[in-house]
């Protein structure tokens, strides 16, 4: 079964308040088995546009990724994030099909 992912591009506008969001989102992420694949770090835009911070979070499947976002636990954290950042967030199903070969 294909995994589910949150792909997030975010500009933090209030770093102190954002710390509250990070602490609060851990409750939902722990409950839904989230695993960070990308969490900030250096990035180089080579095409298009993006925000200052990139985050990719992996879930066991697409349904779990959606359930986490819609959960009361994450919605509480989200209320904190909205006051501390501007973000674009997409939830997407991973790909489990054939890959290019050499």
C-alpha cells in the first residue's frame, strides 16, 4: 500500500509563537505515526517559487495522512500555526509503481 505524505512550504512570521505550534503538533503526529523526511534544512530553489521552510511528513498511507490533518489534535495545533506562519500544505498519496531502470 502506498504511503501518504504531507508536503508543506512555510514562512514563519512569528518564531516564538511557532514554537507553540511545534510542541502542539507532536500530539497528533505521535498518534498518527508521522515520520519527518524533510524538516527545514538547506534548500535551493532551482525552478518556480517556494517559501523559506520545507517539510515532508510520511504516514503509513494516504487515509492516515488525511485523518491526522482532520483530527481534533492537529486542528488545535493548526490554530497556533495560523497565527505564526503562512503555509501551503498538500496531502498526497505516494507512488508504489514501476521505477526507471538503468
